[in-house]
C-alpha cells in the first residue's frame, strides 16, 4: 500500500498517468492498477479520469494531506534508522538569535562536532525570524512564544526574564523594593518591530505589564546589557543573557524573593527556548539528533539558570 500511496501523490501532482509512468519507467497500465488498488482498499474514488486529464475528487483532495503525512513519517523513520546504523554524516543548517548563539549554541555545536566528526554545521546568527522552508534550513532556535505552525518543536529550556542593575546604579539611585517601583527608575528597554517587549512580573500589578520608561532603548540586547553594566539603568532580559555579568558581580538581580514566582510561571508558560524543524525533510533524523544533543548539553534546569542559583 505504501507504493500505492507514493504513486497517488505523484499522480496528484502531475495530473497525468503517462508522466508518472515515464518517470518511473513502467507501463501506464501499472500506474493505473496502483491507483485502482488504493481506491479499492479505501472504498473511495480518488480521481476523476478523462481522456485528457486526471483530477482529484473531493475525497481525493481530503485524503491528499494524510497521504503526504504518512509518507513523510515513513521517510523520517527510515532516515532515523539509517542514522542509527552508520556514523552520522552530512550538513545541517542552523539559525539562532545572536546572543544565545554566541553564548550557548556555539559551545554545544563544538561538542556535537567532536562527537560526530563526519557532520558539518552551517550556523546563521540573526535576530530575525527566518522561514525554514524558504531558506532550506534544518533547525532554528526560537525564543519566546511559538506561533501555531507545522514546525516540529522541542522545548530546550524555560524562559526566565530577570530585572538587573549594576551596583553603581543601585548605590546612586536606590534599590527598588518591588517591581512597581521600577516606574521611578531609568529602565533600558528593548525595541521590537513585532510584539511590544513587556516588563511583566508574575503576581504583580494584576499580572499586567508595568509601564516603565527610560532614556535608552535598543533592538540589540548586547547594547542594553553593556549600558546596564555601565550604570545607565535597569534591564529586564533573559537569564541566559545576564548570567555571566551577575556571576562577575557587574550586575545584581533585583527582587530575588520574586525569583521563585518567576520560575514557576516560566515552567507553565508557553514561552520558552525551543528548537524547531520542518517535518518530512531528508535531514530529519540528524536534525533531531542535534536537538537531543542540545537538550543534553544545556541540562534541566539549564546551565545558565544553575549558574544564577535558580535551579
């Protein structure tokens, strides 16, 4: 039946029995028998046939995505079994946000390539959301809430955002005792062309965004981080971005009593750090193997949260 399904897909795409027969180097009657056999097994007519063309029936149109899915899953399974039988080899193309890619993805890629020396990886660092299908990419790291899509997503870690400031700033401007007091502080905000970057703190301000203001805004998290280290103001960024500066004493986490609430909320939230890939790609097994390696490398809780004592 699997061969019947493949021929069904080819005929649906070509709209012609002869083209499929020619491509497969078989008789047109053999193609027709495969379609007949599939229609008999499904007890449904899948095509309208005329002397000039063959087109899908309504039932055929509805069956088409299911057939594509079944064949894609089978190809994925074969690819995975093949990967298990031999040393993984070949190229994976990966994209990730710049800050995460430099800090944590690149070291994980290095350890992956040491473990699988026949593999190759092309890494593109960009804060833009790249279309995997259009750019022929195998894996993308996405940070935040994932929109509904056909992508296969694996959650790598929760997304904890922390408010931080330098010791110098806190000495000059005072230590805010609660998130609501940030309204009186110089808050360094992230610019976003898409959704607004809100400062939310679970259990505070009726879980609504706090309307913070400040003298400096940027679409680059590294710029905000350096400004905060220089004593310009308060930042509210992902824990993986601030962890090194907190460990070095250049930044202090604010509202540490709130961290337990932040962690609980992030565990339940749909937002997180995810690896996504397209279904049905020929590199699916190697892509999933790479994603599994990332999960193992980052750990649970992830290494950046353990470094902050948030484990």
